[in-house]
C-alpha cells in the first residue's frame, strides 16, 4: 500500500511549495537584499551600501517614535481584547441561569454573537472612515454629542496628540473582539457542560469555574490569539493611514512602523531604507512571537 506513496504525496506538494517559494519566500529574500542598497524603488540601478540603512535607522527619531507607539499597542491590545472576548464568550456559553436543562448561556446569545461579529464583515478602510466621523472634533460630532449629554464636556479626539493613538487603539479593539469571541466560543463549545455542572454542584462559583476550568482548557486557543493580536499591534497600517491626519498625525502622535515603511518606500523614494525597516519589523515580529509562545507554554490539559 505504501509503494510509490512518497512520489504521490510529493507530486501534490510540488506546485503549492513552488508557489510559496515564489510569492512568499522570494519577496522576503529580495527585501533583505534591497535593505543593503540605496534603491529608490523606481531606478533600475542602485548601489550596495552595506549596513548604512540600518545605521541611519538607529538614529531616526521618527522611527523610534513609531516603534514606541507599536510597543504601547503591543502591550495593551492583546490583554484587553483577550479579556473582553473571553468574558463575553463565557457569558454566552455558561453565563445564564442553571436549570433543568443544565448550564446554559445568556438568553439571546445567538443575536449577541452576530452583533459582536458584525465588524468582521466590514473592511478596515470602511471601519476607519466610520470611526473618523464618530471622532470628529467639532462640537456636533457623535462622540462629543454623547459626552456632552453625559456632562463630560468635549474633546479633540483624533486632533489631540495626547489621545489620538488611544482612539486608534479603541477602534482596533472594537474591530477585533468579535472575531476572538467567536474563536473562544467555538473552543468553549467543545468543553462538556457536565464539567461545569459538576463544579457548580460541588459549590464552585462562576468565577471559580472560569479560572479553574475554562481558562486552563482554552489555554492553547488563548496562546494562538495572543500571537495574532501581537502581529496586529505591530501593523495597524490601514487604520492609521485612513483615520489620522497626515497620516500619522497630529505631530507624529499616531506614527507606526508600517506607516513609516510605506511612506519611505512610496512617498519619499527610499525603498532601500524602507526595506531595512521591514527587516527590523520582520525580526521583531519573529522574536515577539517566539517569546510569547515560550512564555505562555503550559502543559496540555485533556478532558
């Protein structure tokens, strides 16, 4: 039965692997090479400059500012999104009253799942335009109208260097919670309800069942979500490019690394320098992903 099986499998893998090498691995290799040149992105000729782009990058104040903003997003976004998605998924699955049918989710949980997932059907530019209108700094903007009604006054939002980045972060969180809620909901649906019912009969509270049962059994899913959210926090290009003035303003308060790469590559004609930024972002993403996977590694729990 195994005679010729390796050739059979190899014949199916050859084309996908070739396409992956051409369209994924090859561009990475080209970016590494261009990062060592002064290529403008247009000229057919360019010179090899070695590590000069990386030396310039080390003294680039704007890039350091963008890196700092990405680190802020990297710290806050995964924690907030995972906390909210876990909380809502737990309520939708086992947050309702226990009755004759056993442990149940809150009433109308199907509607809530649809409502939370709705942002996922919208493209990022559409979301950015909607929220840029909501955060209009004029007195009759939607956000300012609501805060005035609550007696909290008005704010400049995206026009304020102090809070513009946090407005962008709020939109990233708002657009991400629904996806991870569905992800955690699917994982929780695989946990037998008998486990929760037995714990409740033994006197465990909902908070105890969450930390002692739900969280350990979902750890692999949480680990995956953490890595994907870290990658999201290191990007944020599309949202910043559409929502903010400049983009990246005001006063570079919303600059992120991906925006700096795009500006240098397509606006300033410094594709070699932009490639050096891309290489730094590549290794930074790789290191953070490896560290997160290592730091969050736990012994697998079977049920």
